């Protein structure tokens, strides 16, 4: 069985569960690092939310006799908008809603956890940014050693 791709699965979940009546869906981008091209987007067209592996991307803690363990996968989401600060918080609210409503619904992960949100107050005029940390969890699973 192939190793699950946490960022892709979570972005796919956001894409399928986003309720546009709450807030207009942003452009959803998975940052893979497969090309050397810079990340490009146009905030005049749409808000943007991009996801990448967090630090650490995967954490494993053996339990008992080390046959089973807990695996945590961290995802960092960055949201940018040029609409206004309220729109930034509305986008975060929709991500949080999806995390809580779909907490146990991913196929390859037992739980989705909304961990934190940090607003970035850099010196960019009329651009509001924030970072969200998401954690996907698999607890008490068999640790493959073959």
C-alpha cells in the first residue's frame, strides 16, 4: 500500500467540502516543490490558499513493544487575500468548519485537527495573510518494519 500524501488529500477535501455560500472558494494550490518555478497567483482574480508539508512533515511515536505507534502528519496552509482583513478571517473560519465537520472522514487518516492560525502583519499594503497549521493523525497503527 503506498504512503498517503497528506497535503494532497487535505487540499482535495477542502476542494470538495467548501461551501461557497459561506465565503467564496479561493484558488487551492498544493506546493510540491517538483519544479523550480516560483509560485505564481493573481490576488486580483481570486484569493489563494496553498498547502505544503509542515515541519516536521511526519512524526512517529512507537507505543508498547514498538509494533504499534502513532503517526502525525503536519500541514501548513497559507492564505492570502487583497479584499480585506475580514475576508481572511472568513476563509480561516471555513477551513476550521471543514476540519471539525469532517474530522473523521479522510480515508487514509483517522483524524483531522485544526491546530493554529497566525496572522502575518508584514509590510504589504492591502494584502492580508495568515498561516494555518493542520495535523492529520493515525493513532495505534501497525508500524511496518518490512
